[in-house]
């Protein structure tokens, strides 16, 4: 039963996190264009693009929140394996079980609170300081990123449990 759940989660989470990653990485293009336009306008026209700092912050936030789940799925994060390098595979799987379980809790709480904050911002019609754009889409995007990361850690927790059974 656990094998089917892990396989099902992997089939859903890998493409979903890859799509989120593509959207997040596309924000790099937005950041590059924004920076080039800002520099050119300052150099040649002598004026600054209104709200470029705010747009850069939003693009960077989207980049970070939407690329984290794919990084976790691929195991592309940096690992310093000094403490566990001499342990057996079973011991490493037990440690992974604890670590991934502990990662699910704060990520789930952050996703939940971000969704609540996004709903609150939408209800109140909150807008950004400079550009006067709605805040809730950015907060909801961050919540989606953390929700996806929560499910990735849940998947990895279940996979670690599966490894401890071997």
C-alpha cells in the first residue's frame, strides 16, 4: 500500500514541481529585462523606472518560492554528509524519516498561513506601496510553492519510511 502511495505521489509531484520550476525560472528573464531597462533608462534618459524595485522583489519571490519544490524533488540542494557518511543505509533512512517529518510540519504551517494571508489581503483589497497592484496573487503564489514543497517533503518522508522497511 505504501509503495502505491509513494509511486502515485511521485507521478503527480514531479511534473507539478517541474511546471512550478519553469514558471519560477521564467522570472529570471523578467529580472534580466527589468534590470537592463532600468540601467538603460538611467544612463540615457536620466530617469528611473517607477516601481522597478518592487517588481524585482516580486519576481525574485516568485522565483524562490516556485523553484524550491523542484530542487527538493531532484535532491539538488547542497548536503554536507559528515555526520552520516559512515552509517548504514538503514540508519540513514531512519534519520531521513525524522528530518523529512520535521520538514513537513513548518512547510505545511507556512503554506496554511500564507493562504490565510492571501485571502485576507484579497478581502481587504491590499495593494503594493509603489505600483498599487494587488498583493494577494504574490502571497497565493508563495503559498502554492510552500504547499507543493510540503507535499514533496511528505513524499520524501513516505519514501524514507519505505526505505527503512528494507
